[in-house]
């Protein structure tokens, strides 16, 4: 269903009892809500949670958010970086955090637990530091609290991060390659499962410029460690030992920065939550929320 949140239209779905404990799932860069394994959101719903999953702005069925002063085209971004020109982001991760609170407002949710992965884990950090009054707890997964790309590195690293329009076959092949590189080797998906997921994502709407705008929002993000050190909200961090994209040590750093923050280091987990991994994640989330008493 389409929900108006923070002035834009977001596609979302809810699962579990409406009077259950609210839990909002926040996806990472370029991914859609259909990338959440059914075993994760239905597993949480079966334990009494009112689970909200949604497409972030600029992906899937949610609204595209271009800005007249901000590029989205990969070649335009690279040309500006090569020339040493400042690259304006169309929006920030703080804006995307307000998308979440706006979504909660639209669904009449006063406070909720949140679960964010990768870019969504960074958004979860902004929620914990800037909107703690709306949260019951935060689970921060496979992400970092510090900028990973400096302004002096943008020109050399951007080519690997930016997207270009591709056809369905190339998109599906790319997602299969993504799983081979950044998947969870201890909890693998079959190629048929990965292919079906990619085909569904492509049919819902893949927008290269939109993904690039998310990339710029991530690059624009500041060091969150000083603010996180003041967070008193119940938080936990989950990170895979086999994460080839964001090293597990950066997850450990977040847990060490936030007061009384448990750290769950999972062997065999990479940068993708797969159906086989989901039950373990459900246990960790439910156990933490039950223990925190929120």
C-alpha cells in the first residue's frame, strides 16, 4: 500500500497483529522490501510483532526524489568528481530517518523498535541519535558509524558504487554476482532463489539514478560516533564475520561506542540476510527486545 510520509509516497506492507509490538525494518542501499526473507518478517510476526517493511525513497514502488541541483546520472556524477567539483546530494540520511518517523505517523505508531541493515543501519543510527523519543530499541546490522569514503577518495571509488540502467538479464546476473561476492556463505541461497528474487525486484522498479542518489546520501553522511556515545536507548549490533563489504570490526566499533550495547558476531554471515540465516536473526531480535523490557 502507498503511504504519505515526510511529504513523499512510500510503498509499505505490514505483517502480524495490529495490536502487536511495532517493529520497523529498514533496507540498505538500492534494495527493496521484497529482499527481506519471508522467514524474517513472518517469523517476527509469529512472535507477536506488528512488522512494517517498506521501500526506501528512490527504489521499488516508492517515490523517486530527484533534486534540480543534485545529479543522479552516473556519468554526470563522475565528471563532477573528476573535476574536483562539489557534488550536492539530493537528500540526506537524516531525511531518510524522517521518512521512517513519517511512516510511523501515517500508521499511527507512536513508538517502535527498529531494525536496519547496511544503509538502513546507518539510518537507524540517525533515528537513535535524533529521534530517540520515537524508538523502543534499535538493532543495527552490518553497517558502520564512520564515513567509509572520504572526499579525496570519491573520484576513484565512485565508479564501483554507481549504477547505470541495465536490462532485466544484466540486472539478474548482477544480483547473482552480488550474492557470490557479498552473500552469506554459511547460509547460502540457491541460484534459482536469487534469480527469482532479482526478477521480482526488477519488475517492481529499478532506477539507476535513484540508487545513485542514495549513494550520494551515504557518502554525504557524517561521523556518527560522537552522537552515538551519548545514546541511552537500548541498542544492539549484529554483524557477520564473513562480511566482505563492511568489515565486522566496524560493527564492533558501533557496539563499543553505544552504552551497554550487545554485539552479536555471526560466523558464516556476510552482507545479505538469507532465508536460512533469518531464524537466527529472529531469535536474537526477539530475545533482545524481551530482555530490554521495552
